[in-house]
């Protein structure tokens, strides 16, 4: 129940933050392209050059979606966040039958990577059928709060192939479907609805973390003096 409570609190916070007024003090280096439907370039007043409202933007074909998913399947952040999920399970001693130490940790890590592969195999067909565009477009908001809220919101509310917005059905079906499949190789006591709910919610929270990382990646590079 604690995991569901944390997820709910973070999700609600993200939704609230995503509705912060746009006229607040800008965050340094905030990206100016993409998510807001009525967004324009902050400096020139022109339409943004990337994202659904850009004149250059177009939806992806099914083949292009497959190519995009394949290229990003093993992005470093996905592999790293899988390791963080394994670390969380290790800290919570779940499942306890797997023990502690480096060996059990890598067993949990492998479990998370396998769960991730199942998740992606569920998500792609759903995206193709319901016309979701799962590319992440940086927020047009200027404040850190607004950008954080948009990153959270994008986990459950995404662009479609026409540039509009829709519920992220592939996220929900992929997260909780993969959770159900992955419990099959966990001990029998985890073959329950509540265990599936916790595992799927953990994945949803991890995906929100990946969106936040992608949103603030330019800032992180600048802070670390990695920007060119």
C-alpha cells in the first residue's frame, strides 16, 4: 500500500504542477519546443520548430514507430532505471526467497530487463492500433515546476498521430500486462492481483522518472558543462 500511495501522491503532484500558470519566472535553459498546444517560440513569437505544432512535424507510420522503438529499446536511461528498480526490490527484499548480495541483485536486474522486454512487446502493437505517438517532446513551460508537471503528465497523456492528445493506453497495458507476466517467474506468493498492481505501478513510476530525465537532460548537461 505504501508503494501505491507514493505513486498516487507523485502522480497527483505532477498533474497539479502541469497546470501552473505559464507566466512565472523562467528556469534557466528551459527548452522552448513542443508540448503545449498553443506554444510559440519565446524569443521570436514564431511557431516552435519541433513537436506537433511545428510545420515540419508529421506523425509516424507503423514502420517508423517500429524503427523508433528499436533504436531506443536499450537507451542508457532504460537500462539504468531497470537497475534502480532492481535495487529497490533488493532494498525491500522482494522476493525474499531470492536472498541478498550481488548474485541475487543481478537476478533481480535480469528480471527487470525481462519485464521491460515484455512491456515493450505489448506497447508497440497498442501504439500501432490506437495511433499513439510515444516520442517525448520537451515542455514549452519556462518554470521547473511546469516542466516537471508536463513530464509527469506525459507518462499517462500522450500525443496521437495527428498531434492531438490522448490517454496513454499503451503505457497502462504495457506496464500492468508485463507485471502480470513477470510475476509468473516470481515465487507463488506473488501470483496475486495486489502484487501485479504494485509491480505495474512501480513500472509506471520508473517511466515517469525516465520522462523527467529526458526533460531535464539539457539542464543536466549544462550543469555538468557537457553542452557544446
